[in-house]
C-alpha cells in the first residue's frame, strides 16, 4: 500500500503557543484516518498545514509524493476539504453551487453525478435555504468531492445532526472509501471514529500522544470494563465502593458506573444484593471499554471541553 500523506516533525508556533509540536504520522492510500483531540489540541492547525492553508515553521509534508510547501496549488487540485462550517448563499440552487465550485478546478465531475453520490439528486433545483441540516452537510461533502479528489478532509462532518442524518453521512463516507478515496476525519463522536476509522491519532497539547487502530488503542490501555446501574432509592456511592471487585465508582445523578476487571462476577454480586436487600436497582448492564474511555485516560478531559 502506498503512502498518501507523510508528516514529519511538523511544528507551528504562535507567540508563546506551540500549536503543533514535532507532529509525525503517515496515512496510507485508501485509509480512513481519524484525528481526535480536545479543543485546542492542535488538530485544525495540523490539518490546515497539510491542506496548504498554513505554512509550518518546521518539518515536512508530503501529499501523494508532493511537497506541500513547494507545490501547494498542485496539492489543492487533488484534495477536497469540507470545513466544520460551510457558508453558501441561501438564494442559490444546489446545482448552481456545484457548478460554481467545479469551475474552480482544472477538472471536475458532472454535477448530476456528484449530487447522486450524496443522495441530493432530487434537490438539484432546490434553493440552499430549503435544505435541512443533514442535506446541507451532505452538500458540503459534495462541494469537497466536486474535483474528484484523491484525498478528502472532513472536519466534524456530522456535528449537530440527528442520529438518522448522521448515519446517512456515515454511509456516504464509507461509500467514498469503497471507491478508493483516502479520508482524513476529525470528529467529536467516539462511536463515529470507532465505526469509520481504520486508525486514529489522538492529539493533545500539540502532540500525537497515541496512534493505532481503535481496537488496539483500547487493548493497549488495559482499561476496566464497567457495570452501570441506576439506583432510585438513595443508594450511596460509598455503598458501591465497598463491594469486592470494584476498582472505582463514578456517579452521574442516579446512575453509578462501577469500574472493574471482573465485570461478569460483579454483575452477579449486584443482582444477588438486589434480591437480598430489596434494593431498587434498574437498568443494570455491562459495558466494555471504548475509545472514549481511552481518550479520557490519555487526556484527562472530555472531548467536548
């Protein structure tokens, strides 16, 4: 497999702030790669340097074998970028927007074909203002792929969408990948990263602090599983902390999360205690460690901070 993107020692400094600190990674052709991190971690700065929108203070960037700092215009012909917020004039028809953006490139795909790929063919004569939030997001992806790019950069493509619209966008991304597109994705949804990304890099304080497949990242951290339980009769956190096999207890209202390495055995203990003490415990369930658990373990912060 050939390398689509190669980043070495990428550094960007703004005054006293080091937004990107010797960042290095590679992305293979045909891969969906996720870049995750808290706000201010350096994700956007890193992507903008790869896209040729910002010049690095140090380091090198190769995109499809081209040096971005020397051939930025050539690179822009083979990449597509969907920004976190795409503003399009409301009083323009969908097909007209695609035609306009297609004219910015040396080559572009037929408008009808682009709209068909993002399931907007029936909206080609609609004004942008008439589109739903999910349809506008799919239009943003259409604009990013109008030049038939080899690499697509998607910056939080499903933020603010309802679950159905989010899954529609997932289907589009997977379809593009099946057609051989390399996709670089940022997201605030861990479920999205686990489903779509073959590998993810986690950034914090301008550095890549972990990089692997989601499954391997979870395995490497050797994290606890969790037994989740809702108590509606005032059962205390201290009560659960005293149970054998419990390593840590976190509380969210009436929900208690019991972290353990022996989830099934602990679940049996809780069910027995519920029967013996007539406790009002509801929705008792076991949850394996997730990519979000890895993120919290590595950064110590919630993703939406």
